[in-house]
C-alpha cells in the first residue's frame, strides 16, 4: 500500500470524555459504536443497573440534546472535538424516590444532581428548606456531629446554600453555619445513604423538582409561555412563574402527543376536551420535547405495572444489602460504644491509678514529715527544757529586779515623805522666824520710841539746866566786888558743883543707854541677817527637793509612757498564720498567748526569737471537748529582735465569737 493511501485511511476509534456528578472518565470508542454501546460502557464502569433514569447529554449550539441509543455516536450532532464531551445525568426523575431508587449509587447520583440544581438555583427552594437540606448534605459528607472535631468554621469551604438565600438575609457566614450546625447535630446516627435519601425526599416536594422547561407559544401571535415536562405530565406556565402552572396535562389524561415541524399537538383522552396546540422556535426542541414526553410516559406506565424480574432481583438485593449494612452499622455502633466505654473505663482507671499514686506519694511525704516532726519535737523538747531552765533563771532575776525596783520605789516614797516633813518643818520654822522677827521689830520700835522719849527728856533737862545756869551767873557777878562774906558765898559754889555733877551724871547715863541700845540693835540686825540666811538656805533646799521630785515624777511618767508605747495589744491568731513582734529598743518584755483547740485535735504553738525556736507548747487532747492552754514568757530584747508566734502544721484551732487565740505583750522595765 502506498504512503498516500495510509494518510487517507480513516481511524477506527475516537476519544470520548464522560463527566459524571463526582468523576470524569475517558474512553476509546470504535467508530461503529452506537449510543447504546457507549451508554452501557459508562453504566458498567459506574456500576449502575437502574439505567432507565439516565442518559448522555451533549451541547448543540445554544441548546442541549440526549445521545440516542439506536444511532451511531458519530452520526449524531455531537461536537467534533477530541475527546467528545458527554455529561452522564439523570434524564428522568422518579415520582417517589424512596420506592423507585433501589441502588445506592443511583441515590447518590440523584442526590448530587439535585443538590447542584438547587445551589445553581435551577430548582427554587425556600431559605428554611435550604438550611434543612444543607444539614442533611453535611451529615452525608462528615458523618455524626462531634463538637470536639467539628470546630466553628469547618463549613467555611463548603457550598451549601443558594446565593439567592445568602443575599436575601443580612447574615454572616458564621451565623448561617450556626443554623446549619444546629440541625446537623440532630441527625446523629444517620448513615450517608440515609441522609442522601432524606435529602431527596425533601427535594422531591419542591415545585421545580424534575421539571424540564421549554419556551413555547400557543400560536404565532400570542405571548410566550413555558412548557414543563416531568414525571407527572405536561404543564403550561407563565414566563415569569415556574412554580404554579396555568394548566396541566397528566399522563393518565393524554391520548396522543405529536408534532409537525414547529407545531406540537396534545390530544386529551377525553374527546370532549379541546386539543392543545403550541409552537416551538426550533425543530430540534420539538424532537427533544417529544423524546422527554415518551420517556416520562413510559416510566409512568411502568410504575403502574408489576416490576420485572430484574427489578425485583435488584430490589431484593438492595433490601438485603441495606439489611446487611444496617447490621454492620449496628455492630459498628455497638463496637464503637464498647470502645468508647472501654476508653472511658481506661481513662477512669488511669485517673484512679494517678490518684492512688498521688495518694501514695502524699502518704510517703506525710510519713517522712511525721518522722522529721518527731525528731524535731524530740530535739525541741530538749531545747525547751534548757530554755525553760534559762527562762526560770531569767524570771528569778526579773523577780529580784522587780523587788529591787519595788524597794527603790518604797525608799523613794519614804524619802519623799521625809522631805515633805522637812519642808513642813522648814516652813513652820520660817513662820516662827518671821513671827520672831516681827516681834523684835516691834521691840526695836518700842526701844526707838523710848530712846526718842529719853532724848526728848535729856533735851528738856539740858534746856532747864541752861535756864538755871543763866539765872545763876548774874548773881555771881553782883556779889564779886565786895568782900565775900565767910559763909554765904560757899553755898552757890556748892550748888553749882552739884548741878554740874548732876549734869555730868545724866550725860554719862544717856551715853551708856545709847550704847546699849546701839549694841542691841546691832545684835538684832546680826540675828535677823543670820535668820534670813537660814531662811534662804531652807528655801534653796526646798526648791532643790521640789526639783528632784519633779524630775523623779517626770522619769516615772516617761517610763510609764514608754511602757505603754511598747505594749503589744492582744491580737487574734487566725488559722495557719504567723504573728510577729519586733522590739524597738533594748528593754525587758513580757509576752502571753492563749490557744483554743477544736474537737478531736491536739493544739500547739511555737515561739521563735530571731527565727530560732525558744519554746514549744502542746496540749494533748484528753477527751472530746474544746481544750486550751495559756503560757507566758519574759525576755530581754535589744532593738530589732523579732518574736514570732507560729501555729504548727496540721494543727486546728477554734476561733469563734466567744473564744479566740490571742497573742499579747508588754514592756516591763528599761535597762
């Protein structure tokens, strides 16, 4: 054969691509194959036995057509592409999906196709029905709802609702997901095939389910109409309403359907009714309408007859298969439940094991702590004995110091009493001296008065003497010229001499009296000065004694104020608490504490000085009653020393409205 002949030789096969609702397949077909051969190959590949519902659809210009089974594939108006694309779709729809759809693969293909038509808005669905259908679609895809696995947002990538529904309400994607999930959670326990069947059962009640629409006119001048073909019959719609038909022709009421080019004729079974005629724009559309009418009418008649042996076998097998799958699901559910119970039991055992381990660990720790506590108690008991001896010695010293202070205070009181008595005596002496001084002053005044009277008397005497002298001197001059008589002249001389003697005597007495008065005055002045000096000394001594008394009282007041300043008021000791006291200055302090215990517990308390234990007190429970103990301690502290009262671990106390655990302290005396 020549090379030119080889080039002109036609190929014996051609490529075909078949697109189902969930897969794409490619086949190599022989040129002589008819449409039935390709359709049977696809059905065998898919595993479909209910072939009467399906067909291979292809696109022709601005419409579509179904591959005819009795003609060769290449002789039909299929696209000339390579490979040739066909869509494997449901051509006819059942009246009741639950009764007519037998195989699970058939249900699945119908479910996918109806779901796509609803999402593409080829089938109108209300928002409520759309949410319910979406919940069954989610159940078919994801199985039972598990809140631990199906977190919010797990439906974000799934297309579940028509765009018309999403645009109709102002709701976010999360809000729609919440509504769908609420329905989805109620479908627990439904298998995938059952969920798909529930989806189809709801969808078959929709007005546009399974209806194929075609544009027609009743006559060449009338307005446009729509023709709907479905499993029930033929329906005439207005162009703007695909839900409610204006007129319907059920298959049971149609006697004959025919067309002549673009004219289509429907003859009712009742001859009294008028023949309905309508026109289509294309001959190809009339052929398609007729093809769909014949197929739907055949299925309508077939449903009302006894099922064929093949269908009966298929239904029996499907029933057995459903029963087997139901049994498997029950077994699986039971095993799942048992596994969940086993896992819960395992988790409970593990939890119990961990709990026992923790209890054992805590018990071991408690045992170790009790051993350590016992050793510590023994050590502290020994330390407590030594500290008790030391505290007893310090208490004795403190008692001696207290007695010394009491003696000192008594001496101070006695000295104060003596001083007060001495002050009273000094005051009495001062009063006496003042009285004596006043008396002496009065005597001095009397003496001065007497002296003045004496001087006046002396002056008067001198005056009289001078007067006498003046009267005597002239007589003496008169008798001086004649001879003196012997006897008379001697008398005046004697009188004058006597008067002179008397005058001299009086002058000497006055001088002596003046001297005595002056001497007594000087003695009185010396005594008065001496008494004033004694009085000043007594006043100075009294002032010094008063000053000392005031200083002693101020010291005692300061000591009391300081003691009051460092008194630790009673404080409550709440459970599991520590109380502190820090000495501000170097002093001797007194501390006292009282601890109340509750029923069935021993009570105890630790006393620490600068974080070193100095005392441990415990009261062992003697009977089932409230018990308590009180103790005190006297300590010499320097500034910064810390006293701590600590309740031991594991102890329990009663701290109510009547009884309280208290800790108080006070300053005894300074150092």
